[in-house]
C-alpha cells in the first residue's frame, strides 16, 4: 500500500475552512484514499474516502488531484470540536488488509 | 449507529498478571481488530480476526493472544503482563462489502497501566 506524507501540525481559526493536505505520490490505480480522525482520548473515527472523484459528506469534502498523487481534506467551517489528529491512509480497494495509521496531522482549531 | 464497546476505559494491573480486554460490536461485523497506540508510534496492529474462531497475527503479536468464540466479541489476552505493555488499546470492527470494506469502527479505547 502507498505511503502518505502529512504535515505534523496545523492551526485553523474557528469558523474558517480547514484544508488538510496529504501526499501519496506512489498511489496505484486501485488504491483508495481514506481519512480518519482521532479526538483526544477517543478511538479513531472514519471521515470520508475516495478513489478519483471528489467526494462530499456531512462531515467533510475530499479533493483528489487529477494525477491522484495528492489530496486535501476540507472541513468547511471548523469548530473547536474538530481539534484532533487527522490521518490520511491509502489502501487497495477490495483489500482484506489493514489500515496503516501514520503520524497524521494535529489540527488545532482556535477561537 | 454502530457501537463498539470495550470493557474498561482505564485498567491498572501488576507485572505478571493475566489481563483480559474485551471488545463487543453490535453490527454483525465479520472482521475485528486489536491495536495499541503509543506516543510517537501511532496505531500498531496486534491481531485481527476474519470470523469466529479465526485469528491472524498483526505487526506486533508477541506477548498477546486473542479469542473469538462469538461473532460479536473479540478478546485480547496478555498472558503475563509486563511494563512495556502499558499502552492505549483500541478495538475496531469492519463489515464486508465494497462500500464499507475499509471503514473501521473503533471503540473508545482502554488505557492499560502495568506496574
């Protein structure tokens, strides 16, 4: 499975959009991009995933570049409760394999 | 909503004790996982199970065993706890099917301290 690179930390003002980047330059054609987050003292929580089209759900939007070598998770109106570590994971579709969580990005939403 | 519950949020045990961590999920998921999470190391997979009575080693199985006698329950066992097993333990479950193949649902975690 392709490796990912994320910045270790980011700040965002409350009410603003938080844009979290992820590089996955070695991604292959059948690999999906998944995003999870982990709020302090809780288990990780699934946010969104995509293959090549942009995706949106009630939590976030996922923008994947045309060459699929990078993606951005967008939280449109960040709140203090969005402060968490965000993990970008790439995994082969149909895989029985397991999610490999890297170090993620620590997002701090400030009032 | 999928619920994954773990038997304890906090646990303190002594070196050499046998420790059982229980995990229960209520969505009839086939796959279940045990991870440990340590500062600077992220989540590491200990064991997983595809189905009842089936188990597979993850990346760091040494010092642990597991049991899956019922579909909804996956137990992690520390046969003889040691101080280097002090950690946050996370259980997760996953259903089959293309749409949710890699969407894992996590429990709240058990913070185990071994003295």
